[in-house]
C-alpha cells in the first residue's frame, strides 16, 4: 500500500495515549495507523474526540507489546481482533487488520491479515477506509476515500449489496452517515441497495436499530434523509407499523424555527403514525423504561390548543412540561398551529405542589378508603381551576365544603 499524500500534523495526532500505543507497536516491529472516525473527521474539518488504531500485529501480540511498554492491556474483543490499551486512564482501541471469512448479516467471522488493502475492502464506506500515519502520511487503498471525504460523499466500499449482506445494519448507517456528514443527493447505488435489502432489517436486534436510528434522528441532515428513507420504502421496515416521515420532517422544521435542540425521542414520536403505536415501537426498539414512558406520553397527551395561559398552566400541571411540549409540537407538525406561547410558558413556569394530603381528609372524620382519594382529587381539580391561587388554608376550606356537600359523589 503506497502513501497518497501528506497532511500537516494536527495536535490530536500527538496525543500522549496515541504516541504511547504507536511506540509500543513499533518497538515490536509492527505498524500502527489511525483509521476510521478520527481520520474521517479530520478530513471533514470536524473535531476529533477519540481515535482508533489499526495494526498488522495480531491481538495477542498487541496485548503483549502493550504490557511490555507498561500499559494496561485489556482483551476487549479478541475474536474480532480488538484489544484496548490504556494509557493514564485513556483507553485506545487497537484492531488487527482483518478479512471476513463468514458473514450472516448480523455478525462476521474474521481472519487476521497483514494486508492493509484487504482490511480496507471489508470496511463499510470509502471515507472510513483511509489510514493515517502519525507523521501525516495518508493511505487510501480504495482510491476513493480521501476524495469522498472532502466532497462529503457517502459511498459503500465496492459493491453496496455485498457490504450490506455482511452487516444489515449498514442500511441504517448509510442513511445516518449521510445525515451527519453527507452533502447533496444520496449515492444512488447505495440507496438502491438499501431499498432492495431493507426487508432483511427484520433480523436486526432492536437495540442495534435504536442505537443507529437515535443518532440519525438528531443529525444535521435528518429531515431530508428521513423523507428519503420513506420514499425508498426503507422506513417501513423499522418496525411493524406505519411510519410518518412527513410529520417528522415538519416537527424538525418546528424545532429549528423555535430554536429547540434536536430531540431523538420527540422525533421518534413524530415518526410513529398510529396514536396507540408507542408500545409496539418501544418493544421493537427495546427502549428503556424512561424512553418508553416518554414516547407513550407524547402520543397520548391531549394536544388541543389551550385558549390562554391559565389553560396552559393546567395542562402543564396535569401532564408535565415535557409531555405537554411534545404533544403540542406533534400536533403543530400536523396542523401548522402556533405554539410559541406554549413553549414559553412550559419553559418558564414551575408547577406548584398541591398543598393537601390524605391527612387533611381524615381529620374531617372521613375514614380511610376510596372516598379519601376521590375528595382529594376533586379538591385538587378545584385548585387547578382556580389557577393554583388558593393557599393551604383556603384549600382545606374547599375540601370541607366538598365533603359536607357530598361533592365526591356527584
């Protein structure tokens, strides 16, 4: 593999952890080079926050050389060729050059090699198959990676269908990478291959789908990419149910209009086309309990436009600020309603605590039981309808009136 060009050495290439790992490999006669996200981001002019190193040393050899250099060596993924060398608590992933022996669309059996070109051929996209020496020397085995990175083209290495059959998750990665790094139209060959093989996404675990989808949803180009996924038929294979990419696109427009940070869960809720679809989607994507609850609340919270701030405060109190905002934005994405006042109040107003409890009811001579809860509920509703103005003493008086009038039995 011949070098292609040399670029100026950046500060991240001199990171002490990287220097220590590369020196340890070199001491044993092996080559280590930066690869993947760090090289891609540098070529794109984006920050480099971490880095991976590829090497011609076997995993066992990399471990031994790391220990010999006084580094903590962890066999994090020996069967896949990956070890972690820790330098002053800074972990660095080191992966042996590989070639695929067998793939089933979810995981691969690999064999180790010392051929950099062979390693590049099994990577997903050309801009992820560029290698970099610490002195700034670039290597581009596919002959396309550097140019594609600088042009922000997301292109599969070699035949797109072959790359996808090796790992079906690459369908989502193709769209996610374009949303995050791409420019212009999606690569037509890649898009066609993703559309053709989209039904195979059913074999992917929900955790893997959500990990990619959640990152896609907050990427800078998510709006247009989601629309493309729907138009090509890929989106309908995310879960068993309809997907509303149009509402998601409108929601993203609203977030940008009102200066809201991209929100993966809210955007996911916009994609769920059926009001009662939260449970099925959460189960398919293996969402956490907190994520599942928020998704369900966003889709179930009443979203009618409040007539004034008093009604807004009542809605925020009953449903919570987050659910209120999610529901209003989801509705506005469909109707075009103005929601600036809703967002402003939800951000600025802190709901007060209802000043009564069960003891206030039993002190009226009412024994514990269902009637206690019903009276509290009615007293709280009276308090809400009064715009939370009544203090504890006034609320107790209202509670006494309700109890004496049988207001809990209406």
